C-alpha cells in the first residue's frame, strides 16, 4: 500500500497550511475541542474554509463539492489536528451525518442539507445514547409513533454534545415495538429541527469542563419526509456512520500537540541543575510516545485506504478508535509524570506548566475510551465482526 500523497495533494496541503497559519488561532480551536459551544469566530472560520476551497472536495458536484479523492478531507483533518487538536468546526455534519445523507437520504434531503454542510452553515447533534442504551444502542427505547403525515416522538437522549448549538438533531428512535423481532431491526433515523416545540435541552458538564447534554422529547412532531432512508433500517445506517466517524474523528494527528509541547518543555526546564531532556527515563517516555503515534498513524491510514477504495471494512476503523483513544490516556499519564505535582495545576495558575493544557488533556482522556462505544465493546466488535468469534 502506498500512503503517500500525489503532487496535487501535497500542493493542497501546502496551501492549506498557509491558510491555517493566517486564520486559525488557538481560541478558535478551543471553541471546538472544549465543546462548550461553537462560537461566532469558529463558525466564521468554517465559512472561510469553504470559501477558500478546503471543504467538500470529495463531495459530488451537484451538491456543491468537487468530486475529488477523499484523501483531501483526510489531509484537512490531519493538518487541523496538528494545531491544538483542532477539527472542522461543524464536524458532526461534515464527518458523520453528511456521509450517511449522501448514501441513504432522499434526493430532496441531499439537495437541502448537503450544500449547507459543505458551506459550513449548519451543524448536527448526535441523538443516539439513552440512559439505558449506551454502547448497546439496539436497546434504545425512545418511541416514534407513526401518524398521518408525521411521527410523534417521546423519550430521552443523553450525552448529546452539540445539541446546545446544533441546528438539527440526528435522531435515532424506535419505530417498531414487536417483541418477536430483533431489537436492532426496529430503529429509524430522523433529521429533527433542534428547536422544535417539545424539545428540552439540559446541560451535562464533564470533569474536564466540556459541555454535553441530555435532550427530552415531549410529543415532538417530525414530518415523515425527515426520516433518513427506509423505516426500521436506522441501526444499519448508524453502523455505517460510526465506521466513517472512526476514520474521520479518531485522528492520531490530534495527539501531536501533546508530544510537541512536552518536547519543548523538557528542553527548556531544569530540575536539580539539569535539563529534564537529559534524563534517560524521560527520553524513553517521549520516544515511546512517538513510536505509538507512528503505529497509530499506520493503522489509521490502512482503514482510510480501505474507505478510499470502497473496500469492505470489518474491524479496521474500530482498531483505529481503540488504539488512538487508549494511546491518548497513556500519553497524558506519562506527561503528568514528567510534569510532577505542577502538572495538576489548572489553566490560570501562574505555576501551571504549559498553561495547564496537560491537566485538561488528562481529565479529557477518559472520555474517548467511553464515548462512541467503550473500549470493551470495541474489543467485542473486533473479535466478533473482525475475527468471526462467537458472541459470549
């Protein structure tokens, strides 16, 4: 496999980095990865990405794209990630739901939503998880009752991170309650106006300060033409979207800022009269970070290569998700050990090394091994779907 870029792709990467040098600030990046809400600067940055030709390159021309290789999107995501762990500001629509609309949505739905996603104008909140249905999404119980020309939806979702600023809810709900049928065959997907009457959004703040939400539906009417694809096929569509999410969201490049900050820190910081960079144990920890990151990148490139060539993906995206999320935990744990007790200081303390960012990463690092499916469930997926082993 050749993972290198073509000359045209390298020129695109160079032009993109020149743009990022000028337009992307740490403040804009933090409006993304802290998830407290995409502010006006981040939304404007998203529009600038489009206006300068960096969004929608692989998408069909009829919906506002340029029909180029998906490699261009992977370059965009990687180069953003190298800068404070940034990503496309309105990234749920761009990296997850948009791909599913393109594959499964009606022609009217594609024409309505895809150009707006490409232009960086709208965002979606993921409405999958429920209090009793997390990694086991087939157990969800939110009910969508079919009426004349709409569905009446009642129930609760939780950990919907973008819902407080998203324009639409990418909602999975149960449309089939037959106990004799498998649970996963009774779920459908909907696009719901996030500000529809009957929707209540309440904040849930994580220990690293990120905002997620619980969302309540009380007799919410959703037109039938807002159902994505076929009725009761939503679970299969979610699985497709999750594979795309693995390749576009769990990006090894977003861990490079941790390594680069730590290398700069140990080269400039003394302990007992010696630079930390002289300590063989610290050198070993940093070297292992680089080794693990390079391995993770190869795994990610392999999964991406399969997607680029429209080849079957069984366990490859799940392997990427598992490796990258657990690697982040190991890296920040080693970084905290290098920083010592000062590493526990929050941003704002004059004594906090690296502006307290490692402390934030440490608290945040527990989320990726739980969100989007726990590591334990991920290993089950690899064993069963990838290796053909039986369910326990």
